[in-house]
């Protein structure tokens, strides 16, 4: 029997609309090729949801998501996203950063530093400073604001478990981002090392987050899996965009304990190019590939990777990647057409 998957599509705002539409068109084609079906239902989130329902993450969207096999997310400027992550306890955020050989010259780093770079960021997504006690107040010294970086030990240990398992299945090196010289009550090193007792073949390498940021630029080839809390993971993974040449290429998966997930590019709404058919859909497509992989549709993922690599090696570039005359500048829509031809 033909398998059928339900996708909850949440385009959000800005280029989110275009990149989700583009990705879904490509996905429908790969589904035909590999003999499965995709049922897509749309939900609102962010500003659009607020205008319509007075809530950035309305109950109807939450319902829609809970009935789906996966959530394909576009982008929002503010509101809705953190609630969605928290609602489904998407504590695992996987952000792969892998160099595409035909785009080596797009990075601001020298090519010989980049060849073979293949990093997996594992970012904790539902705790830390994004979700700790916060507010504004006033005392004798003036007005103030605060956000608290709080982690339960078990929250660090459960994300450590995921990162260790990933490292074990890859090259066996887990770098742990921490800031224990200033924040000693968040002992990431000790907690990860406790869990690592069960993973004798993984080398755990604790690294101060400021040094880690520098090492990512000096020697990106060193890294395999990088584990970080919510805020540090957010900041470090954008460096990944600089490494591969455009943040528009990077995708992510956010998963909970049962493997249910939401899939989104790591870029934002890009209001300056929104609605102009210029956006790069490859970040959202990369996220959708992670969704297919999670469902076990590995042959479909292979087809998509091949199509993407062929198109890029032929020199087709959306404007974020276009730099010289030997390349062909394409719109979002034209890039989709190229995929449809490749996947036919
Ligand atoms: C990301 C984004 C979000 C984050 C913003 C939009 C809240 O930067 O997913 O990387 O910080 O988590
Ligand atoms: Mg970010």
C-alpha cells in the first residue's frame, strides 16, 4: 500500500511563504517518483495569526500540528515560534553544516580550510535563557531587565544523550560549548561527561564558547558534533551560514522524545526580499530532507541531494549565492522548475 504522510505547513511571514511553497512543490514531485503521498494542511503562525486570531500561536494551529506526521515551518519575525517549540517539547535541534563542493568559493574563508567540513550542531531548544524567569523592574538604581539562564541537570543530560549518540554514529568527537569560567552553576562539562560513561568510543571535548566561536573560523575541519545550550547554539550555528557561504542553505530539525518534529530553515523572514521571487528555498528543502529521513524515506532524500548537487554544479544560483558571470542567476520559481526537471 502507498504510504501517506500528513504535513502541517506553517509558512509564517516574509520569505517563509515562498520557500515553503517552493519546497512543497519539489516534495510532491519526489513523492510521485518514490511512490508515497503527501497530504498538506496549512496553518497560521506569527503576525498573520495574531491579526486573525489575536494569538501568535492559535489553538487551531496547535491542533493541526498535533495531527501531522511533521511540521514544515517557514519563518516568523516575532511571536509563535518559541511557543510552538515548547508546546511539543522539541528539545533537540539538529543543524547540519556541510560544505557543498560546488559552492566552496562562496564562503569568506579560504577553500583549503573548508574542504570536507561536516559539522552537526545539536542545540538544546526548549530551555535556558529563552525560557527562564524574565521581566522588567525598577529599584533604587534605575529601571532594569532580566532573562535567566536556567537548566535542570536532566535537561542537559537528555540533550547530551542525543549528541553523544550522534557523535558515536559519526566520527566520534563531541565538542561541548560552555562558559563555566563565568557561569559555574551550569556545569555542562561534568554533566555531559557523566552521560558519556555509556559512550566509551566518543571523545568529549569541552570548549569555552568564545574560544569555540574562534576555532570554528580558524579550523572548522576539526569539528564533528557540537553540543550547545539554546542561546549559544543559536549564535554558533549562524557561523555555519558563513562557513557554507549563505545562511539560505542551512536547514534544521527540531525533535521531541518520540521523534515527532518540526523542520525549518535557520534563516529568518528576510523582509527586504520577501515577495520578490528571489529567496533561496534550499534551506527549507534541506529541512524537508531531514523530515523525509526521519520518516525513513532515504531513497527520496538521495534523489533530492543528487538533484540539488547537479543543479548547483551546473552553476545555477539564487541571488544570495550569485557572484559572477559564469553562473546563471535564477529566481525561486526557476530553481523549482530545475528540480522538477531533475526529478522527473
Ligand atoms: C533561530 C532563530 C530563533 C531563535 C528566533 C527567531 C527566536 O534565530 O531559530 O535560530 O533564536 O531560536
Ligand atoms: Mg538563529
